[in-house]
């Protein structure tokens, strides 16, 4: 088994610096065969990629994890898995019962007695009941049901507000890529000062940040943007500066990749992993989806300490990214794309 670099969250949980993302089994990225998805997880674990990111709203993701977890538990000397999930409630009363019911449902689906990490999402800041919900999650953490209490898609202002109330937050899961560098503007500094890790998604822009799209005509149809990720991040590229600028970025990344005998995805991932507050990058895995690529070796290369971007590499990349639009001005801080 290879040694995958890890990061320790403030509550002590060690997660891989590349995590396996399971939004890709929700059904929005191609039809999923659940048994094949469970089977496909083994190769990731064998490679040392033992951290899985899920959500209560990712279709069967928690159940697929639970089935795999169950099988693994029966094997002697099975490696430990790290199960990160999210609670994404609809607006409504946020009393203790609501929080505990949601948590116990995820625990039952995932087949765990303690949830390694719960990442809380909230849709509307005007409804301040996110503070109630987080208070209950914090109590449930004190009672031993949650190891790490975390957030997803929260902005810097609310992160500050939450932590100032004495709620200990381990990480915030946000979009962070060569295209979307909003976390570097404000979020990063606050996280560094408060020992909060950023776990990032969109780092490969659904696969657009790879050789596959170099020199390709702009994809626009649903058939070309055939997963929810591809369509989400193609929209982001449109706001960032458009397909022509994106091609310039791919050209720069390919030049850098050739220098290191690695892939464009490796460079895109390494760049984000090297940002000061970033603990880990979540790479989406289309487990059990026919026609999905298998990127385990490539992910291992991305987080290998041997892959080091040089000042020359960074200058070539930043010569392009500096020509982009200001996403902070156009969209707002982290997570605002879900609220505007
Ligand atoms: N908190 C949130 O709001 C939020 C939002 C989005 C995602 N997420 C999390 O982040 C995870 C990642 O999702 P994402 O949408 O951001 O997708 P992503 O990781 O940017 O892209 C995933 C796709 O990239 C391709 N890919 C992966 N590794 C590659 C490599 N080495 N070379 C070339 N292509 C590669 C694969 O395409 P093929 O399958 O076609 O090979 C894969 O399906 C999700 O599963 C979820 O856990 C969270």
C-alpha cells in the first residue's frame, strides 16, 4: 500500500490529502450500479485513498459507503476509513430532535457508531437558525457522536460569527481551483488564524482541467456536458473568462505538466494542495458508472511530495489566471453561488 499524505483536523482525525468524492454516485453523473460502486471502492482503499466525502443529499452515497464499510469490517486487518458526510437541511425548525434525527439517519446508512466528520450546509443566511443547528451538532459532538464538526460553503463572515460563539469548526468545504480562487481573498487568512482546514471541490472542474479538453471546441450541449459537474464548472469558466482563456490555461498547464512528466490534473490539484489553508482536495469518483475514468494512480501522483511546482511553473500559470474576471466581485465569497 502506498503512503498517502494526510492532514490532521483539529479534533484529531487524519484524512488523506486527496479524498474520494461521492457526489458522483448521486445519479446526476450517469446511472449508478450500486453493487459495482461498492466493488469499485476497494481499489481506492487498497491504494491508501481511505477518505470518502458524502452527503445526506447525494442519493445512495451514504448507503454505498455503509455497504462497503460493512464488508470491510469483516476482513482481518482492514485499514481504517474516514467517513465525511454533510447535513444539508431544508429551512425549518432546528431543534435538537431535528439535528439528532438527521445525524442518526446518516450513521445508520453509513454503518458507523460515530461520524468522523459532519459538514453542515445552510441555504439562507437571513434565517439565523443555522446557529441553532450548529449548537445542537456541537452538543452531539460533546456527547461523542461526531468527531469533527465542520461546515461547507460558508463565507468568511459567517465562519467568524460561528466560531466567535465558541463553536469549534474543523474545516470548511469550498470550491477552490485554478479557476475559482476566491478562498484566497479572505477565507484562507481566517482559517489559518483559527486552525480550520479547507477541503476543496471543483479542483478539477469536473474533469475539464485535464488534457481531454485541450484544443477542444467549446462544449455547450447537454450531451457534451454530460455530468452535473461538467455543467456546473463550465458555467464557472464562463463567468471566470470564457473558453478561449480556459484554453490558454490548459496550454500553460500542459507545458508545466510536461516539465514534470505528469498530467494536467496533477498540476491543477498540486496547485490547490499547496495553498496555505488547504488540508485536502476532494476528487470526484464516478464509482459504478459505466464509462467512468479510473484516476487512482493519477491522484496518488497529485499528492506525492515529489511533485513540486517551481517558481517558473507558477509564473506560467499565473500569467493566465491573472487575466480572468474577479469572481469575488461577480459572485461573492465562498458559497455565495448557492445563495445568489
Ligand atoms: N460541498 C459542496 O457543495 C460540493 C459541491 C460539489 C462537489 N463536492 C464534493 O467534491 C467532490 C468532487 O466533485 P466535483 O464536482 O468537484 O468534481 P471534480 O473532482 O472536479 O471532477 C470529477 C471528475 O473529474 C474527472 N477526473 C478525476 N480525476 C481525474 C484525473 N486525474 N484526470 C482526468 N480527469 C479526472 C473524472 O471524470 P470521469 O469520471 O469522466 O473520468 C471525475 O468524474 C464531490 O464528489 C463531492 O464530494 C461538494
